[in-house]
């Protein structure tokens, strides 16, 4: 999730329109959904490590559970071993609303002594009054946590200087997704609507700004690298999807083409559209795109099941959308594809009872 008090805000909005499903979609074949680990607290980002272990960012719950990063060893096992590799991370939010902000996206790069697990803290110090928020973190192979730079603070100041881009929302920042590739470290900011690159010296460059939707901002949440080497950025498009049908998109861009002086003019194309809100994304070894869909039933704001899911999109057919879970999930977060092709997704990422989060595996 990407905006504070989203649920409360939406309940004050005008009545929802009748909404039909997305075009060019198909249900999955009968899928088996297996709980890998339960009892989690707002699980968000997922990423696989070099040894096949699955890392999970837990945002936590204010006053009860701090944020953390856990490691699931042998996630295909019946009873996988779980250990905490980073804890005591800051978290903020409203327990009555059931949505929290803290550690969000994570990404792994390297192995052995060169291993690094990168995590991004949501929001920024300007809005929270806490310097812990907005930081880009790195966890080394000894589970030591290092703060690299505060992306949230930088983006908040950038939006304050560019209020004209989104006068109803700026200034704002909510760094949410992170992607580490050889020689590059990218952060997606759901509040600033930007793709950032963090340079080796700690400086930050805004590579791209994602345009507003018809009703509200784009809210980019995740980045992944496609088989063609380009970056693919998924968006939440929450408000528009609630009232206009599935409006989330996946943008395709080449960071080498970034218009750094005017990132709102960086060349990009809409690779896939007509999607329900994307909260996490990745490409599998099969070349398919996988996106966790926060919900596929917009009437969840009136008490109905959210029918969260994972959508699979073939790389060469971006208009073909297959739902893997048949809407059997709740509010989904990060998604990752294991070495054997199994799809894992964080379920119960928000608006669930304390400890109601889990990691599930989806199989045929």
C-alpha cells in the first residue's frame, strides 16, 4: 500500500461505479494455494537469495511489532525454517485502519562476502518527524544493517520544487520498491511518482516521472528487469481502479534514455494496461511477467472480499492476463518466482487482523 489513510479517504469519496472485469483476462487453471509461513505482520517485498532462500520484508505494526526482514530457508519444504536477519525497523500507521508504513521493497545482489540485501523504508522524515523513514538500507552477510542514503527526504524536497506536476498531492514521498542490478541501484517512489537511481557516492538522480491518471496519481510500486534488458514499472492506480475499472499499468523504459533535466519527458511506453492495482512485480525465468494485484474486487471498501491475485502476462503478449489464484487471496504485496518456477506472494499485507499476514505459494 502506498498512501497513508487510503481506506479512510476512499470511504469519504462518492459512491463507486459498477465495474466490470478487465479485458483480455482469463481465469487460471485450478491452482493450489499453499501457506508457506503464517502469522506475519504486514508482509511486503519478496526476493530470492543466491542460495534459494526467500527473504520477506515485514512492515510490522505500531506499538506491537517493529519492522523486520526474515529469511525463509527451503520455502518448498512442508515446514520451512524461518529466521530474522534484521529487526527493530521503524513503523508508522493507524492500528484502527490496519495499514502500516515501514520497510517495503527488498532486493538481493551478490553472494558470499559480496552479498547485499537492500531494503527501502517508506515515507520520509519531513512527514513523519523520524529520520528512520525514507532510508535505503543494506544488510550484509553478517546481518549488519547499514543506512546508505535517505531517498524519501530527497524525493520530498524534489516534489516540493515541482508541485505543478501534481498540485493535489505534492509535496510527497513514499519510496516503496527497490531493484539492484549490476552497476545500478533503482528505487521506485509511490508518493513522488518517480524512478530514482542511487549512485555509488550516495547522490540520487530522478530518472523518470510517471504521469497522473484520470482521477489521481500513478503511484508506481515496483520495478523489474525484462528479458530485453529494459525496466518494467508497475503502478497501483488505486483511486482510478476503484471508480473506473482496472486502470493500473506496466511501463517500459530504458534508463539510458532518461531525460534527467526533465524526467517527466523521459521516453516510456505502456507495455501492459487494464490491470488491477499492482503492488509487486517480477519476471520469472520463463520470461513471463508476474504482478501481485492488491485486489480485483473494488467493492472491498464496502466490506466485500478484496479477491487479491497474481496476474501472469506473457512477455510477447502483454494483452493476455491470466489470474493465478482465482481471486482467493486478500490484499497482496510482493511477488517472487522461485528457481523451480513456483510463484510466491505476500498475502494479508494490509487491512487484516494483527499477525494475519502470510506467504503463500501458488502451484498448478
